[in-house]
C-alpha cells in the first residue's frame, strides 16, 4: 500500500462531513423514524442510517483499500486486514438529534496502525467544523486551535458525565472542579481541543467511533490523551472499545491521573 497522505485524507473527510450534514438536515429529529437498538445500545434513527450509507459509499469508493468501522454498520473482521481504516459515527449524540437540539455531530476519522492520522468533527446546526491531520495542527473552521494551558485541577473546567464523579474513582476524594457536560462525546473532545474547557474524561469503556476523531484533534491541539489508566489510546481493536478517556493539557492531565490513583504519575 502506498504511503499515507494525512492532508489528502483530511480533505476527503471534511468534504464528506459537510455532505453528511446536508443529508442529516433533510430530517427533523422529532419526526424521523426511530427505534431502540438491541442490547441496550441506545436509539437510532433513519437519519443515522442515511448518513451512514452516504459515508460508507462515498468514502470507501474514494479509498477502496481502507477498512470500515461505523456505529451503524455491521462490523466484520475484514477491517483488521487493512493498514488503514475509516472509523465513523454517522451521528454522535443521537438523543440530542431526536430532541431537536444542536449538540450532535458527525465524527469521521482514519486510523493507520492503531493511530488516528486524519479527523473531522462537524456540527451542522452550529456551523462548527473541527479538523486535524497528523503533524499539521488542529483547526476550527480553518482557524488554529490550542488546548488550555491550565495545570491545576481545583477549579478546572471539566467536561464529564455525572457518574465519573462517583467517589469510588477518586482515592483522595472527588476533586473540586467546575462541572460541565455536552451530549456528544466527539463535541466534548473538540471543545477541550479548542480551549473552551480544560479537560474531559469518561471512565467507562468507550466506543472507538465516539472518540477517534476527537482524539487526534486534541493531540494536534497540544493535549495529552490516554485511557483512564494512562495507557496509549489505540484504534481498530478487535473489540472496538478503549478503557475510557482522559484528555487535557500536559500538566493538568498528569494531575487528573494522579487524582485517579494511577501509579507512576505526578511528582
């Protein structure tokens, strides 16, 4: 397979993300047909499936040698035979979409050898396109973005769902932080990359399609990204989940892991 082209891949993803937005906006969240997926995996709508079909058709036609992993497509082992793979969430924040809110996103990434090399997160109703290619920085609507420089945990603005503050996770006590939340995990990751919030964390197993794109955008914005135990985030796993996510600027990231009781972190 020829060498990777993160810039060319990024151009492909951003074009596809905007096309996905045009398809999704043909539907009204409150009236789109919807149902619950089996296994307690949450809701899905006809809009999710229409976007998935568009993305799979257009992206795999453009890169026929890339594998495919999407929340709304049947997973196959064939992707493990490919050096590069698309990792896609057609609509991240489907509940928000159904409720008629604007905090849902299209999350598109390409991973090579377990590492994301190109990514786009697009929120059509907010007009916000976050993007990154490996080694080329992170951007919001073509404007460079940078993670917060904050290093102290007390008072930090943290994006996380309420269960993450359960005392069992924090050996020295739950930190006093400013708590915030957004329904789309991809949007949470991107907001931290933008510097509007200082950190994000999720301490439960996380699906790759929810975090792959945001993880690269964060890294290219200067953040440190790991799983909840400080391990490297790898993608295109046989079971497409990682062990949670902790993301922040370098100093704050180390403080969060220390507060979580991760050994070998901190002074």
